[in-house]
C-alpha cells in the first residue's frame, strides 16, 4: 500500500493547518443559534425543525471530537484531550472511554476483537434485537456502553480514574443546570432543548456508524474492511469528511480537512482491492435494515457476489476500471 502512493504528497497531507478548524466556533455558533430559535419559535413545527438541525450539527461537532481521539485536530496533544472532553459534555459520555474503544476499533477493524463489530453475529434473536435497537435508540445504547459497560470491562488504573472523573464532572454540570432551570420554572423546556436534539443526533450517528463498515469483508484489513461514502457535498462539509472513511482507517493521522485529497491519492489501490465506495448513506443504511445483522457465511457470500459483478463489468482493455462501487455491498 505504501509504495502505491507518492510519499511526498502523503507527507503533505499530515500537515496541520489552523484555518480549517475555524469551523469549530462556527458550528457551535450555529448549534447555539438553532437552540435560541427553538426556544423562541412561535410554532411547534419550527421547534422540531430546529431540534432536527441541532442534532445534525451535533453530528458535525462530534466528528471534530473524533479527530481528537487520534490527536490530530490540534498539534498539541493536551488541546485534543481538552476539546474532546468538552465536546462530550452534552452526550454525558467520557472522552477517555470513547477514545480507548475507538483506538481498539482501528487496531482490530472488522475482526473478533473489534469492540464496534456488533453487526456481525449468528443472526440469533439477541443479534436482531441489538442491531435494530441501535438503529432506533443508538444514543441510549451508546451512553450505556461508554458510561458503564466498556469502562468496567477495559479501563484500569489512571484511565479508569480519569473516566469516572469525567462522568462525575458531567453529573455535577447536569445537576447545576437543572437545579437552576427548576428554580426558574423552565426545567421541562431546558430538558427538551437538550434531549430531543440528542435523539436526532443518535439517529444520524447510527446511520453513519452502520454505513462505515456493514457488509465489508470480514478480517480483510483496514482498507477492504471499510466503506467510503461519496455523499453529497453538504454531508461532506457538515460532517467534516468522515464519509471518506477508507482513507481515515488506513491513515488515521491525516486531519479531517485532507481526507478528500487522500481519497484521490488512494483511488488506484482502492480500485485494485475492489474496496467498497458507495454513493449514499441512506442506500447503505436501508440495505442494512432490510438484511439485518450479519453472519460470516452471509458476509462471504455477498462479497463474492459483489466481486463477481465487478469482474463482469470491467473493461478487458483497461488495467483497472472497477471503481469499487456497490450499493448492495
């Protein structure tokens, strides 16, 4: 893989630039502005549209936090930790737990040790319940996973102490806010302004999460075991290129604002390995919802079918014409 990419061009993509991160205060400004609009909106329809848009913006803010798990949003590592912990406050999840889980996911992508590979199982009753529950109430299951289950299973020593300190801080902040809101007689309004955007965020996050790896070959490595979504420019801009996920998994130290250029550099290798590049989050998500949780047997069969179709449409006069695209993975 390393020999197929111009090393000088790749090194350039690792370079940090501060200007793209001006989107961070912009996103927070839009998010807060939508909250103010929802608070003062004269009609319920406007209120719910604002809640929906706030959830969408929260997804964008979380993708900034995601770069912090790899210490690439800022040059200084402590800045990545501070912003990561700050961005997690509305989610009530510790940045420490999420980071540890996410790094394990990268290390063991699409394998039995991948903590995020819950879509793969034996298609038993429990697999179906977990799969569809995540699609509907993913934000609740995510909170349970990262606040309680994962920390108790994996975190020890200093990391465990930091995790529970973060959770304690979230609890204190929450109590202070709602005690104040209750004293002002606006507790229910404040709760709605926090809760409903979070529910919408959870749905957007579930769509993104499922689309990134569902149906990709099992135990095939970072490149083949990941999906890139060539989505519409709006998603790419607001979700900070997280849809160019193959490049991120192969080169996780490349900042979010360079992932599109990385994708262009990687295209020859993506095509050579017939990696999955799809055009729509919704198409992948609906396909997953129709087909349900995975099994190794079904995964192998579907990818063999996809590879066979790619061979049939390939131009024999061209060394590589397959673009790896498959809406049905």
